[in-house]
């Protein structure tokens, strides 16, 4: 083996260690979660939002051409949402503004991610996967309300 090949292999191995270290740092130190594909749940056709604990909710969200259901979600500040996402037709994308959540909506499959809304405000979500003629209309919003005004509307879809 030529000396330059050994150097290239050594540098490649070193770069792999750097990348692997970066991923481990993100996963452990920064607590970045990786989206999960749920395999033990039947794909659903209708959206559902219900409370599972004092500050926790489960949201089953459906994407289809060209809307998300629900398109508006109201929750009190501090809510943690277990979000399950599926698609009824083709692949769509789903991203919530200012939150670390980015999922694909895949027909016949369910993707899962947990998100916590720790500041009040209105956060848009949109499809980020070009899915056809009205892709640009595929959006909605999450409205996070202060505790005092949201007590009676919590969980409303
Ligand atoms: Cu779409």
C-alpha cells in the first residue's frame, strides 16, 4: 500500500470518528431526539387530540392532499405532545416553526416525535415536501396560550 493511501485512509478514519462524536454529542449533551417510526400501531384515518396527563397530550395527525388535520391546535403553555403522524395519500413533510420537530408523513406508516411547547405564541406548521399543485396551501398553526386563559379551551382542536 502506498504511503499516500495510508494517509488518506487514516484521515478518513479520523473524519469518521469526528462525525460519530458529533452525532453522539447531539444525542447525549444536546438531548436531540431522532424521529421514530411506530410499528405496533395501526395507521389512523382521522385526527385525534386528547389529554394523557396534567401537561401531556397525544395528537394523532393526518396529512392528505392538501391539508393537515387538525389544521389548528390550541394548547396551554408547558404542554408536552406525543405527536403521531401519518398520511392518507402520498408523502408529505411536517415542520413546526421554532421547534425541534421535523417529520415525514408516509402513507401506511406512522412517525412519532415528542415536542414541548414552553413559550406562548402562534407557531405555524407546514408541509416541506413538495406534494402537488396545492402544496403551498398545506399549513396550519399551533396556538400556545397562557395558563390563565387556556384552562377551559385546553385540548380544543
Ligand atoms: Cu404536502
